C-alpha cells in the first residue's frame, strides 16, 4: 500500500477456564481503530501497547477470573500484505467467584451516527461472574464497571509515538478486502450501549456431546 497506514485491527484471543464446562472455549474479540491523521509513519506495536493499557485493563475489571488472557494479534487493516503480528496479551478477568457458562455474554452495541446496518456494530464479552448478575440482569455494581469500560473504549488512544486513534466500525459491505486490495470504509464510533440483560452468543456454546 502506498502512503502511511490509517486503519489498524487488533484481535484478542483468550480462553474461558473454570466455567464448569466440558470443553475449554476460545474467546475472540476484534477491535478496529482509525488514525486521526494521515501523515507520518505510525507503529502498530506502539498502538498495541497503548490499546492494552487504555482498553483491555478496564475490561478485565468487568470479566470473571475464568477469562484467561492469551494472545493479541495486530495488523494494518488497509495493507493487504501486512500479516498479523502476535504478542502476549493482558487482561485476565478480575471478578472472583463462579462463572456463568461461556454462552452467556454481555453485549455492547456500537453506534457511529451514520445510518445503515453496515455502519453499526456490536461486541460480545464473557465469561461473566455469577456475582455480577441477578436473574440474568447485570447488578448495579457491574453496570458501573461496564460504564467505566465504555468510557475507556470511546476515548481516543494516544500511542507513545504521538499518533492518535479512534475506535471505528468497518463496513464489511462497502469495504473491499482481497489478496491485493484493502479499501477500508469505516466510521468512528460515537456511542455505545451495554445491555443490562445478558445475551447468548451461540458460537461460544458448548458443542453437544457425541452420543454415537
């Protein structure tokens, strides 16, 4: 790609341990960011360091101790030839006690101020501690912690090299991604809403046992 990179993607890989389930589930979360300037030569490593501190640290305060940090993968999204760089991750959950099953998650919806389904998004977080829920709703204490995380996620991230990044929603419909092209269409996230009622993410459900 000609010119400096603007869009960066981080994939966080973790595991859900001690949830009382038959299988240890892998938990993925993907974050996209857009640089606020278009000049200079940013470092994705510097961005990742700032991102972990600014976003993943407050997120860990919302998650069960069953959420075990694994790896973080970062790449320039607007460069089709840029591979993921894998690093160790931080952010193991801090909320003690028993955990809900992996299928139960907190959903955070993302708004950009631009109409259209492709300009909205959502993120699903888990595992969640039982102590943070009551009758499938988040407790008041949990809602406060999620509010802190929301504010951290919405705030711009300033890396050590001085470049500033904003969270964004990448339109899969309008963007073009293939082996030789990476045309990114994205809008900056301006609002977030955390559902206080727990949702279900079936991708994280335990597979049915083979009864054959």
